[in-house]
């Protein structure tokens, strides 16, 4: 026994009814005894919990229910002796958090602890290994299906059964695929049949297209002749325009020479005026010098001289200012003249633009009128054509119907000619109405049956899919992912971990949380630490086509620990709660980040917003953080990838719904059959009693219908004749419009847009020039007024000087010579001023002539520009026509010119007709032929798939039959072994009873379990007494344990229904079985017989019935096969 796995001890702290307690167990039979409510079952649950089980009774709805009232944490520690070493397994619970697992004091994931327990071969979730209260009672009342499931679980046949169900599901899927393929092939055949009409129309369209190409070729030949004539005419017009342009250019050259002469003359006169101004300035300077000398001579008349000097200074300043103002005035006049000239040029250009724009508007109006008229005529033409086609179809339909009606009437007249006199009228309207009501009701029931069957089939399909997924956990991992993992293992990559779905084996309550965080294909992700491994895995993934995300975590920086301030709403950090090892915990945080797990959605939102960390609630509400933004994701349905609980719940709902649908379907079929019987009785009655009535009514109806059809055909033919007349008139009008089509609207619109832009620019420039001209004229007027004021001031100053000189003339006789000299210079100055005025007059006349010649030159240049533009347009038009002619000839290089070439208009008319006929086939394209080809290819593929699916179906049926045969053979062999083992067990305790097992065929496939006590007949187990049933049920459990033995068994209150005799028998059986496995029996011990054979007994009491439980060690018993002393 030393080499086998045994539980050595169990330590409990704050778990259910215990403050603290520890018990050591014997490798054999252990009996935990105590009154009801003392805490025995607490030890039972503590052992399951410590060994990694996540099962809880309904009264313990959450983990915190395991914590003793008043405490915050609970802990269970169990020591397992594997024969080679002892391992300590610990699980701890805190309120509001999930359990944490430890192995030998080291924190581990819950899945790692469970894997270690599985390696001990302890199936902690099996009811045969850890049998809870009332389970033995349930075993005594099992039906055949439950017996079969119990035997499968105890012997391992459940795996074979699951394989059968999986193969049956695959067989069902194959049948559905076959039905789908056959249905699709029929659909494709129907589609090909429907395409036949379009294919005929496509062939007609191809014939018309050939005719259109032939007419287009003939039109091109006619177009060549037409273009050659147009080119010859255009060349003559171009020569005339060139001759006219040459004359205008010569006139322009003459005007240029004249303008150059005037420019030279103006330049000469300007130089003369400048010389005169300079000479006048020198004379004035000399006069000033002489007058200065006079001032020196006439010292005695100093005051007069000073006044004269002041006046002279003023005259000097006035002269200087007058000279400056004259220059500015001359310049301003030149600017004004240039502005006026430019404004005149722009106004002439604007008039030309507006004239050309008016012409384009007239052309656009003509085109719009033509287009509107053509659209109206074309619309009338299409409408009349559609009406004519509809009337023609209606006429043919009526004619066909008339022929059918006449033929049927002739047939009736010939067959029943001798019977009409004997026909009796019978009122059958009531029967017919009743029959119609019944048929309507039958149709409604059929629709409901079809709908119910469809829903049932859908539900069955979903049930099969879920059962297949539940049959094998690895089925939830795609085959491509498994192949990808195998490739990773072959390459020996030690720094690659995954897929995530295998690393994480969470409790049920975490499956919803993980489904929210690991969305999409993330459960199949692999974590990679090395860059080279990451690159290699990318290539392997592409080769295996696996939907596995790769997460590279090369960065080795320390992660920031998250603190949640001790709030009760936060259960903890997700990866830590899952019990991951330290290394794996670091990898998951690096790969996916840290997530806080909270009780509800509001707490998750608050944590994500305040601490900027991802958060997820227990119901799956998920909040993520990117930069400074908090993203709230909607709750997602649990996909069952990480837990089977959602699949099982869904399976239970679907089975209930399927049962309801099946019951409803049976009810609908019964009601439908009853209504069909009533309808058949009515139909038989009508046919037997009124066998002639239908034919008589049909004859009268045919006569009326024939007369109505003849009248309708005549009316339709008249309408057709009127429509054909209107159609011919509309077609003639449409041809006339096509022949008289004005120039294209797009070119006119482009020209109009260009002219509008040019007009806006010209008007803007005119307004700018006009504003500048006004400013220049205003400035010139100011300068002219200033000049006149200066001349007036100078005259006054001169007169004052003369008066002063006359006053001092007598006293300054000696200065007479100087004064005469000054006067001579002033006379010379006046002469120069007069000559300057004459020269300025000549200069103005020359400038006026210069402006006139410039305007004429501008007119000639505009005329030359317009002529060149017209010539350029003509050349471009001529070149376009030549290019068009060249292109037409190029297109006809390989074509032969017809011997007889019709005129351009005739060919155009026939081409238009052909195009109109092609309009009737515009809804048909080459895509029809392409579609036909694709459908035929698809049909071939579907037929091949049908053949392949039939082969797969046959193979699947053979596989199911083989596995079922293997299962039945194995089940029969197991049942024989169980019968033999139970008989051996019962004989050991001297119980006169026998059992018999037999397979039952049927939909649920059960195992019949019958017993015979003493000399009676084989009957159901429920026929015996309570103690006998419990004894046989325990014998069945021990037999199953013997066939598939485990190292440890814990049985809670299995002796409840046993009397003293049966209790002692069970004690002996358990003692014998405890030689192979360790047994821990929990019992209220109403008698001492169960304690007689115990290797160790442990007492559990609760003082006063309300205080925490206490463990009391019992005395050691003899370890021999001799009878024990109580």
C-alpha cells in the first residue's frame, strides 16, 4: 500500500462551520462520525475544494459562502502521499475574490493544481469517487438510461459513447450536406432553364451588332467622301482669310512707321521745352545776381531793398514751385492720356466679348430647344413602342386563349351532345364553400407543420453541434491550431507558449470574463519571447493557415503594479485571480495588459476612468484604455471556448424547446388528417350527385368567354393600328431631328464660360483704370489751380518790385545801367516763355496725333488678332477634319470599299433604326453567356460534390455501425463482469441476492437493472426494501470501483437507509475494498456496526449545536482480519 496514492492529512481554517481543525487519515478505511449538523459534510466539501474541484451545492451559490460567518478568509490544506513523496495542496478564499491555489506553498494556477490531482488519478468531480449525500438514494431509483450512464462513467465506456454521438452528429451533418448539394444542383438546373430565353435574345442581339458594325463601316466610307468635300471647301475659305489678313498686316506696318515718326517728333519737342526751361532758369539766376548788386548800391534805401529782396525770394520760390508743378502736371497729363487710351481699348474688347457671348447664347438656346424637342419626341417614341409591344403580346395571348376555349367547347359539344336534355340543376354552392374553408384550413396547418419541422430541424442541428463540442474539449480548438502547435513542438521552441485556451483552464465564473477580454481569435494566440522565434512562427503559421495571433513580448521592462485601494467592489487583477505562475503572470500582463475584475459594470467603468487601467465585470462588461480614452465594449455572449457551462445551459434549453415542437407537430398532424377526411367526403358527395353540373356550367362559361375574347381581340387590333400610325409619325420626326442636330452643347458651354471669365476680368480692369483716371484727373486739376495761383502771386510780386524801383529810381541813377541790363534779361525771359508756350502747343498737337495713330494701331492689332484666331480655328477645324479623315481611312484599311456607296444620310437612317432595335435588347449582355458557363461549371462541381458526399455518407454509416458494434460488445462484456463482481461481493457478506443486467434497444438506449432476493423472481431494484436496495446499490458502486479502481474514495452518509445487519455487511465490504484504495466514510453512526472495521475513526462535534465544529481523534483499532471489538 506504500507505493499507492493516499490522502495523509487535511487542515481546515475558517471553512464553513470550522474555526480551525486538522485530521490525519489512515491509508485504509477511515470513518468520520458525528451527529447531523456537526460539520462532517464541511470536511467532505473541504477535501473536494482543496483537490481543485469547482463543484458546489446549490446552497453554496458563490465561493464566499464557504467562508465561516464573521471571517474574511478561509483556507484548506491537504497533504497527498504519492508513495514517493508528499505534496501539499492549498486553496484560499477571500470575500469578494476567487480562490487562489498553492502547491507546496508556491502560488500556481488553478489548472496546474488540477493537473497535479489528475496525475494522482483522483477524479475529484466524479460522484463515484466523492459521493455526496442523497446520491445513494438516487442510485436506488435509477431508470435504465441512468444505469447505462453510471456504468459508462465507472468503466470508461462513456468515451466510446461520446465517440458514437460525435460520429452520429457527423453523419447527420453529411446528410444535410448531401441534401444541400442536391437542392443546389436542382436550383442550378432551374436557373439554366430560365436562362434559355435570354440566350435566344442574346443571339438576336449578336446578329444586330454584326449588322450595326457593317452599317458603321459603310457609314465611314460615306463619311470619307463627305469629309473630302468639306476639306476642299474649308481650304478655299482659309486662303481668302489669309489674303485679307495680309492686307491688314500691311496697314498695321504703315501705321507703326507713322507712330514711330510721331514718337520722334514728340521726343524732339520735349527736349526743346526742357532746354528753354533751363535757359529761363539761368536768366532768372543772373537777374537775381544783378538785383543783389543793386541792393548793395542802394544802402540808403535799405528798407525798400529788403522788401524787394523778400519779394524776390517769394518770386524765386514761386518760380521753383511753378517749375515743379509744371513737370508734375505734364507727367500727370501723360498718365491720364495713357489711362484714357487703355480704357478705350478695354471697352472695345468688352463690346466684342459681349457680342460673341450673345452669339453663343443664341446657339445654346437653339441647342436647348432642339434637345427638349428630341427628348419629348424620343419619349413619345419609346412609350408608343412599349404600348405597341404590350398590345401585341396581349393580342397573341388572347388569340391563344380563344383557340384553347374553342377547342375545349368543341370537345364538350361532341362528347356530351346527347346529355344536355337530361341535365338537372342542383345547388352545390354550400358544399363547395365548405370544401374551400376546409382546404384553406388544411393549407394553414401545412404551413404550420412546415414551419414547426424547420424549427425542429434547426434545433436538432444546433443540439448535435453542441453535443459534439461537449464530447471532446479539444474539438473547440481548430485542427489548424493543433497542427500549428505540433509544428512548434517539432522545432523545439522553448520560448513559445500557447495556445492561450490550453494555458487557461478557469473556473466557470471566469469563462464569461475571459470571453470578453480575449475576443476574436485571441484564445488561440501564442506568446513569443524571442524575435527569431517570432519570425519563424510567422512562416509556419502561413504554411499551416492557422488563425493564431502571435504576440511578441521582447521588452524586459518591469511592469507597474496596480493597486485598487482595498475597495470591496474590485475582486483583484484578472491574471492573478486565475492563479498563474509568476513567470506566466508576467507574460500575460506583457501580452494583454492588466485588467481589474469588479463586481458590476459601474465599478468597472469607475476603475477604468480613474486609474486608466482595463477593467471587466463579472457579467462580462469590458472597458479598455487607449492613451487617455476609455472605451466601453458591449457585453458578449459566452462562446464556450473556455468553459462548457454556457453550452450545457444552451443544450438544456434547446432540448426543452425541441420537445415542445415535437408535441405541437403531432397535434398538427392529427388535426390535418381529420380535416382531410372531411374534405374527401364532401368531394365524393359532389362528384356522385352532380356528375353533369360541372360540364354544363363549363359549356356556358366557354361560350361567354369566346364572345368576350373576340370582342377584346377586335378592340386590341384597332388600338394597335392607331399606335402604329403614331409610332411611324414619331419615328419620322425623330429622324428629322437627328439630321438637324446643332453643334454640341459642351463646346458652347465651355466657350461661354471662357467668355464670361474674360468679360469679368475686362470689366474689373476697366473699373480699375477708371478709378485711376479719376484720381489722376483730380490730381491734375489740383496742380493746375496751384500753378495759376503761383503765376498770380508772381505778377503781384513783380508789380510791387516795380513800384519800389520807381520810388528809388531818382536816388539810384547810377544803377540805371544795371536796371536796363536786368530789364533786357527779363525781356529775353519773356521771349523764352512765349516761345515755350508755342512749343508746348506743338507738343500737345503731336501727342494728340500720336494717340490717334496709337488707337488706330490698336484697332488694326485687334483686327489682326481676330483674323489670326479665325484662321487658327479654321486650320484647327481643317486639321481635325483631316485627322478624322485619316482615322476613318485607317479604320477602313482592311476593308473593301463597296461598289455601290449609298449617301451619308441613308446609311445614317438605317444605322439609327438598327440602334433602336438594339435598344430592345439592352437588358441582355454577354454576362448571360458568362453566367450560363459559370452555372454549368457549378453544376458539374455540385454533381461531383454529391457523389463525394454520398461516398462520405456511406463511410460514416459504416463507421457508426462499427463503433456501435464495438460499444455493444464492450457493454455486454462489462455487464457480465459487473454481475459476477456484485455476486461475489454479496456472497462475501452472505446476502442471498442476485442481479441481472440487459441492454434495452430504443432511442435512449438504456440498461435494465433487475434483482432477485432469495428465491423470488427477477424484479426492479425498487421492489426491495430500503436496506436491501441500498446494499445492492453499494455493491454496484463497489463493483464499478473494482473494475476501474481509484486511489481514494469519499462517501457521505451512504448508510442512511441501512439497518444494523446491512450496516455490518457494508462495513465488511468497505473494509475489504480499503485494502486496495483509501476510503473515507462520513456517517451519523446511529449504530456502532459501521465503526467495527474502521482503521481510523474521527469524531466531529458542535458544542451546544451552535458553536464551531471540533475534530476529536478516536482510538486506534487492530489492523487484522479478525473480528473487531467495538
